[in-house]
């Protein structure tokens, strides 16, 4: 779920898995089509995945449940489509500042883009964006043996791929980008190119990153 540019779908296909890749954004599905030509591609989103209960042996959602309007309903839907004995794995960006957030803040500030008022989930639908909070989210979705950990690495991505997310309306920065006039969007892209130029190594933007990953098993 949320296949994005298709990195996970491509790796799973290379390992011999039969992959179904889902994303609500047609542009992201096109990225995945190029990266994982053998995958089945479908438009869709949580909590309304177009699959029968117990369809998949493994279900993955990278940076999805922290971007939806109802994370608990999303986690429940991911669990629903997982078969008994299968695994559900999710990742989120943790709360707190990050190099990626700083990059987008610099782009907004340099371009002078007008930002819409911040939106927050209702307290009853939100969850703590930590390893412990993500583990609780999966446990509440009736997964067992839930393990959560914080990952740290150098995030490397082609500049155009990194910009494709916001340009397509993905996440908070995406909502800001698509709410601008075409000329302001172009200005934001120019400042993005300028700012990331000093971060590029061997053709890729390199940013220190942290994420939280949790995996649980479904037994009933």
C-alpha cells in the first residue's frame, strides 16, 4: 500500500514474490510500473482497499499510516487483507525535526509560498509518532508479536523522484505545493533545485534520515 516510486515493489519482485502494488496517485503508479514491471498495479487507498479479507501473505505500507485521516482504520484495513499467519509491516516518520522537513521548510521560506493553516488529526484518531506509539497502533489492530524499532540511515534519492512526491500532493509539503499558483510552484521547484544542489552526491540527494518500523503477525 502506498507503493510510491516502486522501490519496495521492485525488491520484492526480485526476491520472487508475486507483488500487488497500490497507490491512490496515478503518477506514482507509473513510477512503480517502470520499476517493477511484473507487479500488478491498482489504484486504491486505506481504509478501503479493494481486496477480500485474507488476500495476502505479507502486507507493507511505507509512510502511509502517518499521512491518512484515520490511522487506526488504516491499520485495521491492512490487517484485514492479510491472511492468518501472515505479516504486516509499516513505517512512519517519527515526530520531531528531520533533515527532510528542514529541506521543505527552506524551500517554502525561500520561495515565499503561502502556507495553509496546519491541520491536525482529532485526538481520538491520532497516535504517538514513536516506536512505542506505532507498536500500540498495530496491537490495537489485533496483530500479535509486534516489534518496533527506530532506523537511522543516509536517505539517497534522485532529485526528480524526491520532488515528485510534493508535486503530486503527497504529505504536508505536497498539500502546500499543490495549493500554490503555477508560477509559485515553479518558483518552489527552482529553489528546491538550488538548495538540493549542495546535497547531491553521485547524482542523488543525500539526507540523514530516521524512521520507525513495526512488524506484527496475524493469527486469526
